[in-house]
C-alpha cells in the first residue's frame, strides 16, 4: 500500500537526494511534486502521472525502500532520501519482474506497469516468495483499468522463476500461439512513450479555460491585456482564432462539437479559451478564476427525462428537438404475441454515466515540420483525427500528420478528439511546439462517457418456456454533443433481444441531448445497458416458466441458420457451446450456494448467468481497413498496420495473421505502427473490429505477397518461405530456390516486392424497420458470476466469474484471456460501483473503479467456432467480454438475496432497499 510520508524538514531551496546510487541536488520550489522532479528534471519517464492526487498509484516509486506516490510527495520531504524508480531500482529484481510481466501478458497498455512493479519490488525484497493475498495487499495502491489484475498477480508470483525465452512458433504456426506482445518490452521496461512523454525541446504548455457551469453564456474581458501583464504567457486563443470549421464529430453529417465554445458552453468543463506559454508561468495561473471571462448561467437539462421534456432548454438551436436520433427494429407483431403469451415479465431499468477512467489522461504535443502540422497524441482513430484536424484548423489534408503516441487505456474514450485541435491550434498560432496534458478532473469533465439509460421491456414466453415476443424501449442520455450517440441508438435495438430466438420483436431507442457530459463510445456502445435489462428479465421469465436459468437460455439460444430479429440469417453461432461450457461450473456452484445458505447467517451466496452477442464493426456502414506488406533489399518483411494498439494487442495479433498468410516466421517481420504518413488507413480501434477487419486485410495482403513471391520463384503453393539477409529462400520437396533482393529494382512503395489489400465487411444498411445485414461477423459469449451478499449491509462481493466466449479462432489465446479478464473488471465496476456525477465525482477517489482487491477469480474458456468471414475464422472480442458481466452479477445478487436491482450501480443502499422490497 502506498504510504504518506511524515512532514519533512523545513522548506529548503536545495534538496539533496540519492537517485540510482548517485547524489543529486535539486534547486527550486521545495513544494514541487517529486513526480515532476523525477520526470521533468531527471528524465525518469517511467514515473507516470495519472491523477496527481494519490489515487491511481501510477507514479509509485520507492523512497528509502518503501512505496510512495511521487505525486503526493513534495520535494522538501525527501531531503537526504534514496529514491528508486523502475529505471534505477536493483537490476536483477526488476529484470525478473519485467520478464514475468511480459511472459504473462500482465502489461496491456502499460501505463500502470512501472508503478505496479515498484510496489512489487518492495514486496519481493521483504517477502521473496509471497502468496496471492500478499501480492494483492502490496499492489493495492496501484490501479489498472485494462487487465483485471489477474495476470499482474500471476506475474508477481512468478517473478522468482526463470522465464523461458519467448517460444516463437514455426513459420505458418503463429496463429493460435500465445505469443508475447511484439510491442511488449517498452511497456515493461518503462520506455513506452505515452502522450505526456512527448515533449519536444522548448515546447510551450497549453492550458484550457473551462466552463464551471452545465450551461452558460460567456463573454471575455480583454484577454490580450491580461496576457500582456503575465510574463511567460505567449498567447491567449479563443474560437475566433480558429481558421477552419469549428465543428468536429465522428459522424460527419452530425459534427457539432466546437474545439473551443462560441458564446455559450453546453456542458461543465467545456473549453472556451486556451492559454499558451512558458510551462512554469502557465502552470502557475489561476484558471478559470483569474481569467477575464464572465459567465451567465443558463437553464440546463441533465437527465434524459429533462432533456426530452417539451419545455426543456434546447441544447442545439439548429436542431428541432433535443432528441438527436431514434433507432428501431421491428419484426412480427410483438404486441399481439405478448397478449397471447403464457408468461410475461416486464421491468424498468436505469443506468448511470460511466467514466472510461483510462489511467493515462489525454495528452500530446504538436509541432510544425516545414509546412506540415504534426500531432502526436494518444488516440484510437488517427485517420479520423487527421480529417477533423484539417477541417477545424483550415489546413489541406496533406498538411496534417497524426502519429499516435502509446495510449494508456482508451476503451472508447480516445475515439473523439481531445487535446489534438487545441495543441494544433496553439502550434499553428505560435509557430512553436506545444504540448498539453489533461488533469484528471479535466479528463473526466471534458471527455465522453458511457450513455446513462432508462429502459423498459416486456418479454413473453409460451408454456414450454420458449420466448415468443419482446418489446423494448431505451432512452439514452447523449449529453451535449452527438459523438457516438447515433451509433448507440442504432446498435441497441439490433442487440436488445440478446442472442436468443425472438419471433416477434419491437425495439426502439432515442439518443437525447442534455447539458451533461457528451456520451460516446464505451466498450459495447449501449449493448451492455440493454443486456442488463433483457438478461435480468430472462431470469424472472425462467422462474415463471419453472426452468433453470441456464437451461432456459440454452432452450432459447440462437443457432446456425436462425434469422435474427433484423432479418439476417446467422452462421457460426457459438452461444450453445458457450452455455454448455459453463454447465459443469454452474451446477456445482448453484448446489454449493444452496448448501452455504442453508446454514443461515447474514451472508448469502448466489450464482447468476447472462449471455452476450455483439456485431463486430460499424452498424450497416462501410468500415474498411488497408494493410501493406513489403520486402526490403535486406530481406526484411515490413508490415504497415495502422490499427492503434491501445493495449488490446493489435500490433501482435495482426502480425501473427500476416506472418501466417505470407508463410514466414514472426521474427522475419518488422512492424511499422500507426502513423498517417507511413501506414494506410486501418480505421478506428473500436467496435471489436481490428482483429476481424484489419486482420482480414492483413491476411489478404500476406496472401497476395506470397502469391507474388511464389510466382517469381516459379514455386508451387506449398513452398516454405524463409527470409535471410538479402534474399528470400523458398523450399519444397527438398528443393531450395533463392530470390536475391540486394540491388533489385524497387516498386512505387519503395520495396522489392510488396502488396497492399483492403477489406470492408459485407453489410447492408438497415431499413425503416431495422431490417438488413448490419454486421458480417458476430461474437457470442456467456458468463457465470458467483457472489456473496451481506444481507445487513447490502455489500456485494464477487467471488468468481467463469467466462466462456466464442472467439471463432483464438489468434493469441494469452491476449484473448487478458481481454476477458479486463472486460470482467469493467463489467464488475458497471454493476457495483461506477457512477459519474458531473461536479461531484471528477476524480478517482470519488469515482471508484475496481481495485486489485475487488477482483474475483476469473476462469476464461475460449470457445472456437470459426466464422468463414473472419481472418482464419476469428471474431472480435473486446466489447463482448464486458457485456454479460453486470447482468450475471445482478442475477447472482437476486439468487442470493431475492433483491431485484433495477438501478445501477448496485451500491449497498440500493441493494438493501431491494432486499427490503423483496421481503
Ligand atoms: Fe494497467 Fe493499462 S495495463 S492500466
């Protein structure tokens, strides 16, 4: 656990430290954060900053051997102390930890990894062979948003063992192998470059002036005079300085979000002006309090109901109503079928704003390279960023280059622009490199959230327990700007039936503007909320039908050849296989819970189940990816893949697919990662599309290059290809032939041989009744949760989650497991603790995310039902894994206590009230 140091010696202008065994003297403000000193003065960039409040632990270092948050430690308190960071701590121990983290896949995005390791170093020095409970206690002060902690615990437990070298598969056998991340080493040695680590020499600092009100008109005084009176301030910029169209958005026809607000701010935390200048001077400013801006609060609407009210204050004057968009899927006659159903259940459910809480707040830098504006920042969508930046800043597209920095978590939050237009504008206006790092509260105020929802549904079944009809309606609070609201409104009705046969169906949705934070993409695009409604009601319906919940789901599960409510005939449906995979654990756990509860006492155990499905990629819209592969004169194979890897593993998985399609070993491949100047467009990292869509493009490019290599060598299909210095060697039936590369002419792409292929999933748009083929590939899954409910306190503890997911083909089983464990963690947070309230939970101590101590055991089961449309049979996985967790937990709570939770998160007072209501 991180500790607080006692108050240090009297403030001094010079503080002496020992860093890496060497004495260091630091002059300056003794109140300065140690994290800043280590990063900015000493260049120890492994010290990451996630909150500046001691909540996330990313900045954990050792001070005289004990872990502390460097962000909470003023310089004066470490006079004479010995400081250790990942760069400087004892090499042998950190090397063992790094190997173990790498081998276990314990670093996904990697932003938390250095802090985790420093906490582990302290533990392992005192306790060389700890048990899991000791690891959990030692690492409890460091948050991870990606991994679900299980692989981190395993890595620390395993750090004493010698790690075997990465077993690299033979040529043609990369797919299916648990290969360690190809980009994993920088994540575990602390050298990965995240947005805040991009700091060009002489860069100016950019800070935003933000609205303290949900809705307010504003007027500036005299910013120029204000700036002139403050040494070090180079520029103050407002919307008037924006040369292009001051509107961006992920769905261009609905682009409505200004980079800097004009005249009125539509949500708390919206930026209205920028201050740019010398970092020390700009950091010292009081913003917005000291800035010459006058606010006039205006009426606001914060909830869906308030936004949809006839007299609601209009969020966008140029829209006819606050309802941004509606969604609908209809088949059969649901109302009539419900009337004649043997059993009908109904319910209303409500979910809250949920914050992505990546441990890395948004950050990056921009500079001019000749006429080109270069923006290097954390993002999930470099090509979309480039297009929006060109539009907003009034630049031709060819004058904008976007280089994604490593992203310290995303989960959908980094699909929308954040710092990019602000630093781009500042760099253009000052002609100097400019950087910006959101504070934690800025990150929480200004970036997107999971849509709050209010949902209602009725589901009916016949006397045999077969579902006959469902009606669903969901209102989704899309906040101030459109962002991904239309995607949620269209995706939810498609998925709200769950992966079950539903002959008669009517599902509608609305995305409603309010003056709350903008709701956008967050792992599932509304499907997790809809699954809470449907899967909770399924448990009630199973009970009415007298069926076991798992058996009821199996009875109604979709199978190959079934027609979905939106008219598409599905194939490669692996739901029954997933439910069957849970069955042994389900039977044992239900029996064990009943035996435990029979003994009485305030703690009751319950077991719940829920399923998921999820269409991979855009809903009925094109979303192509293009991949290029080239062979150099030196005999290296270069893979240009532009899919951003935000921790999910695209850099590794896409390379595995390309290597096998070409027929070479992974070691022969050099990876060029996303950069709009160097890689073709692989679209955005969202909607579980990269393994499927970019994977298909990589498979096609690899296969095309292989054909060309074989043709040039005049060899048959089965020939093996080996890359050597200056040549490719092909062999078949004991005959070898070399293609000499050195000195060979280069093609237009600069390679001796190359191929570039594009794949766009075959889909059709939905019609007015939501009928069509919105996705080409669907993934399926089911999870079982075991919980304990304290009947007197309302507290819920999740003991175990068993998760079975149909991934089609597990390209990399280790990374797939990591996705499942991380998704379960976020689903647990959604179910039990996460509720963002503007103005109240804008930090990581009021907004709680799961800690290492909250995580249950997670048993992952990979079901492989290949999809012929997926690369080598693979389906997407990233969104799917979060969807069933929350409803499985809610169903387990009901099994344990009788409490029917209809408002999330299931905080103790809500659980207690539901227990009371059930009594
Ligand atoms: Fe821990 Fe991303 S790997 S926050």
